[in-house]
C-alpha cells in the first residue's frame, strides 16, 4: 500500500455505515473463507461509537450469518479510540493520526496483530495476523463508506 491518509479524529472518521469485504486465510491448512456485510458505527450515549457488524461468512463452502459488536470509546489522547469487546473487555488502542496503526491483542496463547491503514475519506483496511499454537490466520478486511 502506498500513501496513507491521516485521520485526526478516529471516531468522527468511522461514524456511519461501511460496506465490508473480508478474506480469511488459514495458512496452516490452506483453507479460505469470506465475509461480506456491513458495519454500522452508531453513536453511544456518553460518547464513542457502537460498532455493529453483520453479514454472511462462507467457510469451506458453507454460508452462515455472522455478526459482532464492539465499542469504540474515546481514547486518552484526543482523536484516538480505545476499542473494547461488547462485554467491555479491552481489545486494542487505535490512533489513525498518521493514517496507519499497528495494534496487538494477546488472547490466551495466541497473538493478534492488526494493521490499520486509511486510503482516503471513504476507504480503510485492516489486516489481522493471528499466530498461536492452534492458529495461523490472516484476516484482511476492506471497508468502503456506504450511503
């Protein structure tokens, strides 16, 4: 990826609806999957955004409905966010001031490392690399601003 697009305020940038296309590759088995859907960043009472993702996940030829919810709360520094799971557990920090950010999330014996990159006002991407005793995955998600 070439140039990054700086985002001075993560929450203001993300607010609204996004089309989502995610590829999932299991590097150990060679299996590949795909998620297609939407992510809606809705205002949370008290500040921040509720991230609601829903769509269809296809894995080994089987399509299933899939959804997840995250909370993007105002971070300690202006323009940043603290991302939390729906139950309030910490996930990662997010600062897109340079248009690019690397986040780590240890989960039991696995390490999730996410790279966030912003291309422009309507396009951003995440690449999560998951490594651990039982996991060797790459999840690449492209977000395109919806209407």
